[in-house]
C-alpha cells in the first residue's frame, strides 16, 4: 500500500538525485521513508541494478540506436525493483514513455528516465535511491550524477551488529560485523572528503529517532527545499513523531555479551569514538588477533549459509541471471527479432 501523502507539497529548488548511504540496519530505510513522505523525494525499494548495468553497458551497443536503448530498458525492467514498486505504489513502468523522455542518449539519462517516471507517478519532482552495495561504488555514482546529494546515515555499530544478526544477509557475530561496518564507513568517509557541504551530510540514527522533526528540517535545508511559509515545517512537527520508534537504541548494552562488545570496540572503537559513541572499554579493549578475526568471519559465513532467508534471496538472484541469459537477445541480433519478442513485466 502506498505511503505517499498526496496532499502534502514540498517546493524543491534542486532536482538532482539524492542517495541515502550507510551500512545496512543503520536507519537508511526509515530515512528514505521520511524523505519520501515529508520532503517529497521519490524513493522506491533498493534499486540494486545501477552499478551492475554500468558494468555491462558495452553489451547494449550505441545508445543512440533506439533498439539498443529499448533492449537496455526492457532488461532493466525485469529487476525486482519494478515488481516491488508496483506492489508498494501501484507503479507500472512504461518503457516507451521512458524512451520518449530521454534528455540525452546516455546511461545516466536512462536512469533519470526510469526513476523520474516513478517520481511522477507518486506526484514528486525529485528522485532518490538507497542501496547498501553502492557504499563501495560512490565515485561511480558521482560520475553518473555529478550534482547528486548524499545523505550518510550512521548508527552505533554495536546496535547494528545486534540487528543484522537476525537478517538473511550480513554479519552474524559482533567481530565480523565490526570489520564489515568499519570497511563501509571507511569507504564512505574517504568518498566524502571530495564533496562540498551542499553535497554531503551525516545523520546519526540516534538523533533521527530522538528529535525527528529537527533532523528532517535540517535535511530539508540541505536538499534546498523552499519553505518560506513554514507550512511544511509545521506539518512535519505535528505528524512525524508517530513515525518513529524512540526506544530502539542502546540495546547492545543488554543483548551483547561483554566479550562481544570488547571485540567490536577492539576492531571499530576509533570509528565509534569519531561519531561520538561512548566506548564501554574506553579505548582499552583487548586486541583481536588476525587468527581470531578469521575464525569469526568463517563462523559468520557458515551461520548465514544455514539461514533459510539467505537462500531465498540468493535463489532469486540466480533466477534473474538465468532469465537474462535465456530471454534477452545479445548485441548484434536484428532489431526486428527484439520487437517480436513478448516482454512480460514482473508481477
């Protein structure tokens, strides 16, 4: 069911894409939902396909050729993003409309046409995306969209470690989580060094949940939303509190063992301190040896392989790859054969 507030308006002075970045289970999803509902930035589910098709562009040939663009768009349209967007917002992607609205024959223009179509369906003029895998491909995103803005959501890594253990993806113990969390934060931090203040902002999950109206107001300023009348600000302050679960921080104090906390802080204590999180061991956690880290990484992968949800997601990915290999023509086949094929949009 759509969660779009149709009678709420936001005046955007910028139309550049908005990428919400951060480690999984850090509050990126709730941030996207608040941006969509209150600040009218169109977010679908995780796209997951931008970098993958960037790597494969040579397979589709010269995008100045309508047949090549059509083939690219039809193949992208089989991604899970579109099935979920239809389920969540009633959005059915129209390939021909996308072709007709291309501003240039480039991959970035193709992506703009895709995401703008969803935005228009939801009555919005600006789009965004949140896909955790892009944490390691941020420079490629910026090359595609030089004027993009990036919102980095950070959460206490010990709460992240606790939360992600229950999912079918990601680390399954505190030591493994600390290593993966550190790698992602380091990647984002290195990327942010080249960005101006009007392109990159950091939001702490704990601030978002404790004072959501103030943080959303700060995000509105960052995104360049014109609210001189104060109507949007008033609406946010009146309604946003009901969207937030406030008692969802600091659970690691009770749920992680003392040794789990110590391992996490030994690996990632410097980053925790950098973002203002209190260290239980005050910087004196016993180091974790390379052998111990290898053990916990192997243990985490084994535990993840034993989860049913892990295999459900990966079987889907295998099915997508198989469908692509069996269904779609490769470069060099006549355009007529493409037009005769029947493309079924995902249910």
